[in-house]
C-alpha cells in the first residue's frame, strides 16, 4: 500500500500572529488597514497559501494558489513545490521573503495584463524593483488546489490565476493607501 502524502493546511495561529504584526506595521507606515496580503511559503505550492487578510473581521477573506521562483529548476516546472529557496540576488530566479509595498499598477505581458510593482522594504527583498519582481497573474496558474502537484514556478514573481487577479485587482486599485504584501516562510 502506498502512503499518501497528507495535504498541508494553513496554520491559523501562525497566520493570526503574522496578521497582528502586519496591522501594527500598516498603522505605523500609513498603509491600508482594511486588508493585507499574506503569503506563507512554508506551505506546499499546490495548496492555497496566498491569503487576503481582512483586518476588520480579523480573518482570511480570500485564498489562492501562488507561484514562486524556480531558481535553477526548469521554468514552469514544480520541482521545488515542497521547499522553495529564496534570494534577493538579481538573476537568481528565486522569490524573496519580506514585506513589500504594492504600489504602481501597470501593463503586464502575462495573465490579464495587470501588474503591481513590488517595493521591497527589507534587506531580504530590497532588490525587487531592480530585479523586475512584480505581482501578476499567469495563465498557467490554477484556480483550484493541485496538491500533490505544485504550482508552476516562474522567475521569482508571486503569480496567481487570472480569476484571482480579477478579484484582487479592484481591491488594490481602490485602496487609497499602499497595500502590504508579506511573503514569509
């Protein structure tokens, strides 16, 4: 009998702790205090690990799959679905951990042609703009969980499905203040 891999779940205590810290950060930096985006990279890439945290209800309002960087693996594969690596180095093709300010909506060649600039706010992600790490959708991303398979890996950008971006884009666009995206492990 083959032992089946158990599907990982979001750790709600960890998420709430991150959300509390995120709210303090957003208040101190004059960011949006209605919601933020939390991405838990410790979770398998085939489960929904991209969360929109609603500060007003103190809960997750939306969850999506999110891709990460492939590094030296083949582009669009899922070779590091369990254990992604991270880097702030240009050319690494890896995602970078840390807090980002999402600000600056523009045209993307990918997905629904919408991207947001990601301003890295920490040492671990300070090169995001120089590396052209942006938040965008990608046709290869699924709306549904694909575990035990993983999401396709790109060159370091957090990527979500086109339908997910259609839901999130108006939220970010309508925000009067910058939105926090926090990628952590």
